């Protein structure tokens, strides 16, 4: 794991690693807010800075070559001291932060609920998309920690809200709408992992354009009685 002074530098490191064609096993990003949640939730003392979690795989020689390359790229991008682990128990300790991201987010605002969402964009536009999202969040009253499978351009936000407060629900929906529009305008998709279901079906027409009509035709041909997941993804 390695932290960075700002999220733009962390994202640039990811882009450089992917452009170099290094076959990472895992490449994850947590923003400073999420790292603060980790400290509160698990009693850790991580630096409250954007942090990358990286895992390598392959033979011992292959891994060493990958490590040398990545270490150089991380330092060039402004990364701090790199914390390494090779023993299984040490690796598990480092990954504990990432695996408990949901609960860490909730620790930032006890008693809240998390409205989770994600988008995915091409790596060439990843830095710009996150910068736009961070700008939106800087003017909002809501907290929304970020975590991502950043190696493929996919990142998640958890809007921390009081579901009984209509103004907070509305604000989360506004931020979510802006998030999706940012992703689509940069050639991305409204969801990289969470699925479409009910919540994002309304964005499919904007994302696929005329091709959405083909999806409707296929749905009608295969399921004319509309009994397979009615109302979801393609709502007839």
C-alpha cells in the first residue's frame, strides 16, 4: 500500500501502471475520506491520504520484476513510503481496510445509511472523471467516500445520508445524477459493477442511443409476456 498527497497523483500512478502493461492481481484506490473511516472503524492509524492497495502475482522472478517497475512508477507519481507484505497474515492485515470499506464509510457518520453507486470510464479519462466528482462533492453537505477497482476505471461512491431526511435523499440523487452524466460524457458507462436493475435503467437510453431500441426488440422477442425480471433493465 502507498499513499499520495492528492487523488490526482494516485490516479496518474494507476494510469502509468496500466499503460506499462504490468499484470496486476489487484489495484484498488481509497480516497482520504475513506481512509479516515478505516481509522475510525478498525482503530488503525493509516495516513488520511488517497491510498493505493496493490497485489502482484506470478513466479518469484516475475513478481520481483513487476515490483521494481511499479515501485519506480509510484515514486515518479509522487507516492510516499511503500508498505510491503508477503506473508499471508500480513497481506490479510493490509487488505482488511479494503474489505471493510462499507463499514468504514458508515463509521464516518454513525447512524447513517449508505446509498452506494458506481461508474466506469476509460482509463484515459479516469483522472478527469474523479476530479469532476470531487468538485461536486466539495460543494455538497453530504459525505461520500470513494473506493474503486481503479485498475479498470471502475470506482464507487457511498453517499452517507439520513433516509428520513428528504433533503439529504434529494441531494444524494442530484450528486448521483451528476456522477452518471460525467461518466457518460467521457465515454464511460453508468455502472461498472453494481448492475442496472431498477436504479439505473433510465440511463440506458442515453448511454446506448439507438441501440437501446434493439434491446427492447430482443426483450419482446424472447419474453413477449414480460415475465422475466419485469420492469428491470429494459422496461416494457
